[in-house]
C-alpha cells in the first residue's frame, strides 16, 4: 500500500491490518500522554481544496499525536483561490519536502492524479474526492462496527478492541443519497471486502446508473429493508438540501416526503434488532435523514465515530509513512506487545 | 475561384507496382496534377513522357484516394496555442488526408463570410491539404439565431456543411429552420447530438464505470434522443442531416431505422470510438476525456458493425488539439477532445481491415468518397474523394499496410500532444500523400511546398 486512494484497492488482509493498527492507536489514546514519537521530523500536508473542518482537524490531530509536523494548505487564503493548478501546488509541496499529502478535492480522481501524474513522490491519502471515495471515513466506520459487533461480548468492547477479525456475517444497511456520496462508495467496497453483507436503501433518483454491479443489495424502501435484512448496523447518509433544487426540480419531491420514506425516526429505530447500532458520517441534518431521538439514542455511535476517526487516520499515516504495510509483519507502533 | 489559383504538382510522377485500393498492381502516371495513365507494371516504362518522371516504387504499398476529413478542429483563429491551420493541415497530410473540413468553433466563430474566407485563405497559404471551412449554424454557436448561412455558402469559401459542433443545436425550432434553410444551396447540417439538460456537467459515459469512479455521467440517451428527433425533423422537412461522431449502439439502431425509411441522413464515427472504451477513465487521465465520451465494449462493437454494413457512412477524426495545460490536471478541470489526424487510418486498419470486416475499397469509401460527397466537394476544380482513374485529380495516398509504428505524441506534426494512443503500436503507415500531383508527404515525412513564399 503506497497510497490510500480508494477502498476498492484494499485487500482483506490490508483492511484488517489497518483496523488492527487502529485498535492499537486507539489504545494509546486512553493514556494520559497521548502523543507518540513515531513520526517525529516528518512533514504531513493537509491539502484541502474543499472546506471540511472536521476531516481536516481529524487528520491534523492524528498527525500531531504521531509527532509529525503539519502544514495546512487550504484553498481559501492561499494561491489555490487564485487559480493555481493542482500540478503547480503539487510541485510546490514536493519542493517543500512533504512526506505525505492528505488531499480533499471536489473533483473525483484528483487524489489519483496527484499520486500518479509524476508530480510528487510522497504517499497520497484521499480525504474525500468529489463523488468518488472517502476511504478513511469507511475505515473508521468499519472499525466502529467491528468494535461494537465483533467483540466477545456484543456491544461492550474492551478498551483495546478486537483484533484480527473481519466483518463476516454482519448485515449493514446504508441509507440515503448514494449517487453523490463518496462515503457510500467507500463503504460498499470496504465492508464487502471485510465480509459484510451491504444493502443500499435510496430513492431510485439517488442511485447511480451502473450501481447494479456493486457488491451489495439495493432497496428502494427503508421499512422493507429493516424488516427483511434485520441489520446489525444502519448508516444514515447526509442528504444535502440543495439536492432539492437541482436540475429537473430536484431528486425528490420534498424534504418531508424524504423523511417520511427514508428518515430514521424513533419508530424505525424500535424495529431494529436489539444489538443494532446507528452510524452517521456527519454533519447530520437532524429532522431530515435522522431524528433527534435516533441520533441521541444509546444505539447511536455517531460521537464515537469521530473519536475513532483520529485513531484510523493515525493508523493510516503510520502504515504509509513507515512502510509497515504488508499484512502479517507485526508492527508495534505503540511500543506495546500485541496481546 | 478559378482553377488558376489552385497549385498543381509540377512535372510528372510515376508510381510503380502499386496496389490500387487493395486490388491488382499497376503503374500510375501523374502529370500536371492529373492521373494521366494507369497500366500494367512496366508497361509505361518505354513511354517517352515517362523519362523525366519522378519514379516512386510502390511495391508493397496500397494507393488510396486522398483522404477527406469531415470533422477537424484547426483552432485558428483564436487558439493558435493549440493548433494553427499550418500545423493542423500538415498533420492531416501526414495522416494521408488531402482535404479537411475545418470546424466552426474558432474565436471568432466561423459564422460570417469573412471568417470562413479567412480560414480558407490560411488553408491555401499552408498548402498541405484543401481546407473547406464549416460554417456555424447559429451566431456565436449560441443556439439562438441562425448565422448568415447563405452568405457563407455564397462566399469564396463555398460553405456547404454547417455545424455548431461542440454544442448541440438543441432548440428544435432552430434545428428545423436550419435544416430547411440549407436546402436552398444543397447544404447539410452536421449535428453534435447532445441533449444539454441531460448532460449538465457530464464528464464521461454514464454506466458501470462512472458509477464506481464517481464521475458525472453522460448518458447514451442524451445522444440518441437528439438523433431520433433530428431524423424525424429531416424527414418532415425533406432535408439533409449529418450526425457527427455517433458513439452508441442505440444511435446506430436509430440511423439504421431512419435509412430504412428513406430519410436523407448520414452518420460518422471517430477512430477513438472505434477503438477505445470508458474503462480507460479508471486512470483519471484526462487524455481519455472526450465529447461524446468513450463508451462501452458493446457500443464499440455496434459502431464497427454499423460502419461495416454502411449504416455509418464515414470515419471522421474530430481531431481536437489542446495545449498541454488543459490536459495536465484533474479530470473535471480538463478540456474535452483528442487528436486523431495522424492515427485515423491506422485505427481503421486495425479495427476494420485487419479484423476482416472491411476491404481497402471500403476504407476508400468511408474515408474519402463518402465524406467528399457529404461535404459536396466531390466535383469542381478542387474535386476530392474521386476514384483513382485516368483523368481524375491526382489526390493519392500511399500506405504501407505491413508497417508497425509506435505512436509518440511528441513526434507528431500536430502542435498538440493529446493523443490517446501515445505509447501504443499501430499497424500501417502513410508513406506518401499527393495533393493534385504534388507530394505533401514523401517517405513518411511532410514535404513543405517550395513555392510557399510566393503564394
């Protein structure tokens, strides 16, 4: 693994290895002193062409906890807003000696181009590109799911979390705007690689033509999906209100109708299996795709997802920057034996 | 325009032992720009007039009538950083062409008699091929008001093909009026079939690949819906319609249906749609970004079949040069288009001839005879697309079908490097091109005109 561009590039072994490393990173975050010396002297660049305070802060925190130097390079207030090309930005970062580049871009494939155009030697981490992929989000979702559902006692994971396991046998339902969602694409490929059975639930207008080849089931009805699949985890995707007013008068008739058919409310929450957890990549539209009762219920792991995001990003930075990427060669970034 | 202004080759040329459009070998004698004799190999050697002729050994070569491109972007005036009439027509000659139709989306747009005459004059000055400007259908390609089609038709450039290519004439009323209006001078509307609302911000073919890699889709129906509408309009008003760069299996079906009804429609396919598929977009390399987009394997098969059975009339390059910075970026920011003049014939050989689907005579039909007929340039002092026969203008391309050549975009004659075939090896090579008896290419290399400064 030289870059992290898409979850469809990850083998089962690589994916499990990232989750295991995440567990080790998460364990260190329970300590009083959270900072590790692992990446001291290395420079990590946060290259954000699109606003995303939470993802940027999560990566920045992860890099700093590993003692890396972090440079934030955002479109606003830099030469990017003056129309500098991706190529020139890349050449600039190369000249500055960036050891890793984390990129968020509105154009699908921009991280792939940055990694493969020959402009830059450093590992590239995709922090969300257009409507393509958001691999660290999917990894933190998978980690959160594994921690809750693959432990020895369901729902009560130990502090380190389980290691070595995939998500075999789990049933996961993802609900919402799949068409525009990089989170959905990243999760479909990662979760299926990990052995989970994924069902996408969406109005037909918000599913891409060609979705039928994805490794997942498709449903147009949330109620039906809940009853038939009996999911172990349900993930609600953010529905952007501007989808209401785009070409053709919008992708669905009204927010109210969307909420009625696809929103997770207390009633639907009650029909989920006892152990099922609720995920949301954030930021939430309370009252649209998810009700306050669902978001704030004990089943909700949404806040925990944010914490796990830091651990996942620490793991990815560690694996890419130390070259400890092949599965099976046990690394111990935390200085503790893997027990 | 009188024939006195049209430069002809000086002196005579004897091409020996050449296979004429893939048939038997002959010696072909050219004099003063005209094919004056065709005879069995060796039969002309005793002839006195041959003594001073330049002899070209045609053994192993195939003679095709000079190729005619109905769809070339020469970019001048306006985007001389991408291509000029000089560099674009030199590339055309190197690709075996003796005539190109220059698309109207220049800056200023070719929507007045003045601009089309300027482009024609630049073509004459360059002298590599005959340049036939295409006129815009609407003023500024804006799709609102008819450009002065009559003035362009009556101009020295004698425009017969009109197109807003790059943009679709989407307004059905404007399209109807344009189809009707050009009947007065036997013109044709060449439509870029793309329903604009269905393709807002579209980046690539909509399907399995676009779903996975997250690029906004350009659905086949956006092309097919316009073609279906336009063939019905052409039938209704009894006009001539040409469909540019048809790219989908459904489009082939619609054209087949329209022709079976007797509708006066012709269709073209590009070399890249005969060869490449949307799988290439997985590299996010904008060298593969083109409009209409690369489609699926099934579409490629359908356009090959349509070309072989005559549903599709011609191959046209849609040669679309772009400066490097417009392709050296992320996919969404890149320009649409690829170069093609210098690889078109090889791609047709690879996809249609070497696969046994077409003969060299078929190649002459789809790359010379038919495009010249559609453009109405097959008669008169600059007649193109004529057979290789005694008394015809000596527009001849000699190709070596056995050659294997690597494509190096940087080595091409075009001023731009956006060839999607860079790094591939293609069959066949253009060894010589004659424009009315004058060699524009010899030994595979362009030959600049000696009288250039005088013209």
